[in-house]
C-alpha cells in the first residue's frame, strides 16, 4: 500500500491549486477580447436607453395599534 506523508499531501494540493489558477488565467487571457467586446456593447446599449424606470417607492410595514386596557393585568405563564 502506498503511504503519503503530510508533505506529499501539501505539495500535491499546492500543485493542483496553482495549475487551476494558471488554467483560469489562461482561459481569461484567451477570451479577453470577447469579454471586452460584450462589455462595450452593453455600455453602448445603456447609452441609448431612454426608457428608464422611475425609482421604486419606499414601502413601510405598519400594523394597527394594539388595544390595551390600562387596568387589565398582564398574565405571564411559564411552563
């Protein structure tokens, strides 16, 4: 049976992490032009958007006032 020391585990994990980061950066660099082109087209569309919605109204939650009798005793039950 193959035994791994803690150092082997740490080195393998670090290598996998660095390979994942490098792969992600390579994919981003490869598709950079597509991302930037999409961003520019969204900016162009937002510049020509004249149908903007008004800001939403603020809604406050409310409840009717509690009817309390000043002379009624408060009963608290503890189980």
